C-alpha cells in the first residue's frame, strides 16, 4: 500500500483538485482510499459522500474505530476498468482533530498507526491535507511515501514549497516531494516565465503542468474528477501524467 500526501502550507493551491484526480487515476490500477483530512470537507463533497465520520475522529485516532468501519464508497460515475474509491469523510468532529492528535500517544505517528489497518484493503491511499503546518500535516507527511505539492506560479507559493521542504526534512524518514505547477495561465507572462524557469531552479518541481482551466472548477458542479466528464481535455491528461510520476516515486 502506497500513501500519497497531497500537501502544501498554502490554501487554495489545487490540493483537493489534485487529490481527487489522482485518486481517479490510481483507481485504474487498484483499490483507493481518499482520506479527507481538511475540516473544510471539499473532497468529501466532491465525492458525494455524506459529511459524517462514524463515531467521530476521536474514535478513529484511538483505534476504537478502524478505517474499514468509517470509509464510505465514493459516489462517482462508474467507468469500466476502474476500481472503487473509498472515502474517509471529514465532519464537524474535525474541529477537535488537532487537540485529539496532540493528546494522543505518539502524536506524530497516529495517522500512520491508523493507516496500518487499511494495508490489506487498499493499494493506494491519498491524503487530502489541510493547509498550514499543523500536527495533522506532520502526521500526513510522516505516513506518506511521497508528498505531492501544487505550486501556483507566484512568489508566495515558492515560500510554501520551502515550508513543505522544512516540514518534510523534520520527519523521521523524509519522503520525496513531487511538486507541480498548478493553475498556470499561459496568457500571463509571469506564468509563462514560471513554467519555463521554476522546474530548472527547484529539483522537486516536475515537468507536468496543470493549467488554469474552467474544467477544474466544473468538478464542483459535476462532483467528479475531470477525466469522467472531459476525458480528452488536456487537464485530464496532465493529472494522468502526474499520476504516472507519483506512481514511480511511491
Ligand atoms: N487548475 C485549475 N484551474 C482553475 N481552477 C482551479 C484549478 N485548480 C484548482 N482550482 C480552483 O481553485 C479553488 C481551490 O482549489 P482546491 O483544489 O480546492 O485547492 P486547495 O485544496 O489547495 O485549497 C477551487 O475552487 C478549484 O476549483
Ligand atoms: Mg483542499
């Protein structure tokens, strides 16, 4: 079982969009668990799952509930050749997630412990992380075999990438970071320049670019990954390419 943390300290960077599209790509080759770790519940919403975590997050973290008891089947279009995607939904109990983690024994490895329970049931776990450098993020980073970080072409995003690097470096066994340029608008000179220069300047930034496109925004209306409603769109292709790189790393 490979664990992929989609993470940046920056909000609105394209994490959730990437998490769902990567989950979709991963479901071509095996069983996928998408864990919505953000109290905002965006990936819970996008997968059509009820925002209700059975027993609350406390029971999951203490081990009195297992992943198998709280995971729900994503309500996504069924397409031949895809395995099912299960979701651990975010709900109101996430308000206490940080505090509960902090109080737990081995507070930095709690998630890793919880995920052990899923090893026989899933081939890939995608963690849709909240922004910021919280204990949740530390846990996610520690559990991950690879960290995927969207980087919108702006100075602040590079600062966020630096923060991700620092957090990952602090981890006991640092996972590789795979960063990609996200929301790139080729009509903007600064974006074109970023697309040309940043991959050469930062070793983590891969060649795959996810362009700024309304098809990504449409995911909110369709409540589905791009490949299900616009399979030929270059954004769908970009996420497929990104998954191929992630799969090589993990
Ligand atoms: N490539 C893109 N093109 C256009 N809009 C995007 C793109 N990626 C994300 N968005 C939009 O930006 C917002 C934030 O994206 P999201 O994936 O939720 O980011 P995060 O999880 O990092 O907060 C959402 O409304 C989403 O639809
Ligand atoms: Mg998000």
